[in-house]
């Protein structure tokens, strides 16, 4: 019930083409995620949980459209 008034449109697109080029990596390809489904934070959280690594983000460097930030 956000009642957003914006011309915001989805910018999602199929990833089959770009992702299929990675299949040649075989077992070396160990992890792929689409952050448009659960968000960047969820994707990075999954990465840190699986690898034990730490991620530090520079919030100012993440491009977010004004309409999205407003929501």
C-alpha cells in the first residue's frame, strides 16, 4: 500500500544470453545471483555467508535513481 506516483518502469531483462557465456567455466563457476530479485543487500549477504568474506560498500558509489530512493 505504498501508493507511489511515479513514471518508474521495470528495467529487468532476461539474463540467459550473458549467463550462458559463463557455462564454459564449468565447475569453476561457483556462484551466480540476480540482485534484481532480492536486492543488492540480500545478494551480498548470501555471498558473505557462503564464503566467510566481508563486504564493504561505498553507498555513494551505488547508482540509485531518485524515484527508487524515494520509495
